[in-house]
C-alpha cells in the first residue's frame, strides 16, 4: 500500500495530453489552447471614439468649435476637420482626419445650435480616442499555448475574427457501477436493496468538468456480465470509471475481470481514508479507475485522482496541487499513518471540518465546498495550523 503523494506522483508520470481538435469558440470555455494564437488583424483596426461626444483637433487655447458634420458608428467619414471645426461622433465611430481628441458630450455646452464650448479642465489632448492596434497588432500572440479559455478570451478571439480554436481534446469517459443490491431510481425499494447513487455522483462531477459520459451502466455482481460491460465500454472511451466491486470480498469481481486485459497496474490500495481500496490501470493512454463503492469514497477518489487525470489529459497544468491552504478552526485528531480526506467548509477564512464523515453518509455535502487533506504522518492537528484544501 502506497502513500497519497506516491500515488499522485505515479499518476502524473503516465499522463499525456490528448490530441488537439478545432472547435467553435463558444464551445471552448474551460478547454486549453493547444497552440499559441496570433492576431490576424489589428484591434482596433482604425482610430475610433471611446464615447459619445465631439471629435476635434486639440489646441491649447481653443475652447469653441463649429460642428460641421456627424459620424455614426459604422460609417466612414467623408471629409476632414479643419482648425476650429468639430464632428458629432458616437461610440465606436471612426475618428475623422484632422481630429485627435473626443470631448465627452457631458463636458460641452451648445451655442446657436452650431457651436460647442468646453471650458472644463478635464479636457485633454487625445482623450477618449482608441488608437488603431491599441488592443493588439496583427501577428501579435494573443492567447498562449496552455491557456484555459474563459469567456473573456472567447470575446478576445471573436474581436480579431477568429471563429474556431485548436484545443486539447476532452477525454471520453464511461461509467460502470457494480452491485446486485442496487436499485434504479423510480423502482420500488425492496428489503435488502439500496438506491444506486454513484452514477449520479460521477455523472454530475464529470459535467462540472465539461464532460458528458458516453455511457453509464449498472452491472450486477456477476463476473461474465461485468467482463462483457468492461470490454464493450473500453472500445468507446479513453477513461473507464468502475465504482464498486474493487475490494477483496467474495463478490468483488472487478480485479479478476480486469486481469485478462493486459493493462498495467499503476497502484492498488492507498494509505487513505476513505477510499483505501482504489485500483488504477493504464494502457496506451487509456485509463481504468476502480473506485470503492461507498458513495463518499467514490466521490473522494474521483476528486483526488480521476479529476486531475481528466484535466491533465485535456491539457491543464498542476492538476494535483491543492487549491489553497487555510488554518483549521478547531483542533482535530485522527489515527497516524493514514491520510484523511474530510468534507469541509470555510468560515471566516478558517477550515471547519463537517460532521457526518462516514463513507456512506452524503448529508454533509449540503455544506461541503472543499476537501481537507490531513497528512498521514500526523495524528494531532491544532487550531490555526494550515492544511491543504481541494475545491469540491
């Protein structure tokens, strides 16, 4: 049995990003740019007004101008401004030849319906003019390889006319949940049975990552049926997640079902609670995760191992690192030589360990926003001691 850190180090050594694909920018949010993007045009592509007002040529002593024409947004000025002349201009409209400044309309007064006057000291040369190329010049790198696309970057790409972007492909994921005791939602719950919840945990978590599982299948504790499901789904996915049947009981058939597949076992069992019985295998960048069947164990193992691998396959960096460190709100004790993953929340910048930490008990997920990691080498943790947190 290996430590949590050893398990994560082993996983990181096997991960390679998936090949790139070109997708529309509106679908690219949370994907990772597979290569650096260069701006095909300058933006702005012409000098334009930052607000509604009046375009003029700045002169230190002049405070009165004659308005000679108007420039709505989207129109090209057909004449130039001479000294002492102004053009009514609107946000985004092209600055006419002869002008270098836009006076906001709220700083002017109008005389005789043809003249404007501005004596406000805020009036400065070059104000409210967006210069050509002020955002970016043609050929300039605007999105670097490895950048995670966010809504602002989608807008940036659109602003230079880019419709599609090359990103690392998201992994294709399938889910198997095992257990003859499991009953589907909507079916009557007979004695000795339980409602199946792991599929819903895993599917919901995957969708938070922008992944829709290609298939979710519930399989009874039957070796042949389990082998059949595993073989079929491995033909359709990059990552197969199997929840349940992974321990050493008489009806835990997952390890034996995986033996003929010639996948390399990266590790089996980790010194952690919950989720000690976890099996990870890999072959040609295809992954199998065997997760313990208790729902909290399934969720914790997904958070700590499956999620980072999926993100790294999609090109994200530093996927195994904690999201932040904060101090404990109260003292906490645990057995030594076992890492504990605990449902937690943050109150006044301190970590509060929630009740109901049992591996079957999902109640604390009402309040859980982070997973707290308490290291295996320590038994006692003092209030104020900083601990690692992983965003739930």
